[in-house]
C-alpha cells in the first residue's frame, strides 16, 4: 500500500527531492531507476533515506552528489 504524500503544498516542495533521490539511487541505470520509482510508490520516505536526502542536510548531500549549487529558497 502506498504511503500518502503529505498535504498538497508540502508535497509540491518534496516531489523534486523524491525525484532526485530516485535518480541518485539509480546511478544512471534504467532498471535501478524503475526499482527506485517503485520503492517511492510504496513509501517515498524510504527512498529519501536510501539516497541520503531525508535529513536537514539534504541540500548539501545533493550538491555533493550532483555538483550543483541549489537556490536557498527551497524547503
């Protein structure tokens, strides 16, 4: 059973982080991406944990993993 996403506004903020978590966990492999997306459908929070994006330092983890500088205005 899929765990419900948070309230609509909060989910809008988290959706991109969940998508990035799936990409990080896939490591560029389509089969692993499909598996990560399936995992997110069951419980998206587990995917955030696996990708290292569940804690308050998620932005720094994502920047290190992607070498991107992200805007500070996102939750």
